[in-house]
């Protein structure tokens, strides 16, 4: 690797979280976050996060999601538009997905329409 090579990308799970919807919390309405967010509660509305989103095992989103990257441990009922999507074994998504990359662990559930496009270089 050269001395001027690109920095290694830090995993989404290791990013500093700027917005947290904790377990037991309910948000009725849209959520807009500027950086990285984690949802462990319930969001009834659309979610827009500039950088990345982690949806915890008890987290639920009933609405559409737009973000650069997302890791789903919980449940989404709505459409997702992202550059990178990872559905963990406990994750469940119902809705349309538009993404460049997709990873589904064994046990992860997805029901809907998938549209993928190649990443721009």
C-alpha cells in the first residue's frame, strides 16, 4: 500500500453517533439527522440521515429511509434509498430498495422490489 493511499473506511458500527432514538422511545414525524444516527425505538415517519444509520434489533421505522449507508438489525416498513445496505440476521425489510451494494446475512428477511446500480468510480 502506498504512503498516499486512501484511508481505510471506518465501519458504520464504529462511527460516533450524533443522533439516538433509544429503546422505548416513539417519534411520530420525520427525522432528519446531519451525520450518523442509531434508532433503537420506533419512528413513525420518514428518516433522512446524511451519513449513516444503524437500526438496532428493537428499532422500527414505519416510513421511507434515505441515507448513504445503513445497517438493519430491526424492522423497516417502507422504501430505502442508500449507497450501501446491510441486513443482519435479525433484520426485516418490507418495501422497495435502491442501493449500490447489498449484503444479507443468513436469516435476514427482505420482501419487496430491489434496484441496484453500479457504484461510480
